[in-house]
């Protein structure tokens, strides 16, 4: 498990640091998490996290798909929701 759930790009301890295409995939996932707070993108982001693309990303990153979804849910749940226009976090199938 990683040292901090606040940093989704932190690789699990005993695994090598991400490189090349892995860094790009992690960046795309991070951007999708940020886009959850934008109402106009919410549908597409939900489709990404619930669909086969996210599953493929997990395979390429060496992540367990269920673990990654739970980790992202916990991360998003801790973000402030309120007058800043952010929506409540979605619950993705696990």
C-alpha cells in the first residue's frame, strides 16, 4: 500500500517508480478525478471510471482494478464538497 492516499500517483512501496507511459496513464486518471468536480464533465468521467478504459489502465499500471476504484472513492470522498460547485463523489462499482 502507498504511504499516502492523498497522492494517487504514489506507487505501492516495494514496486518500482512509474515510468514512461505509466506516468501518462496516472496523469489521465488524476485529470479525470479533477474533472469529477465539473458538472459538464461528470457523465464522461463516470463512464471512464465504470468502463473498460479504466480497467485497461489498471492492467497497464499493474493495479488491481477493485483496489484502485476503492482508493479513488476514498480520495474523492475526502475532498471538500460545498459552495465551490463540486458535486458529491460518485460510487463506482467494485
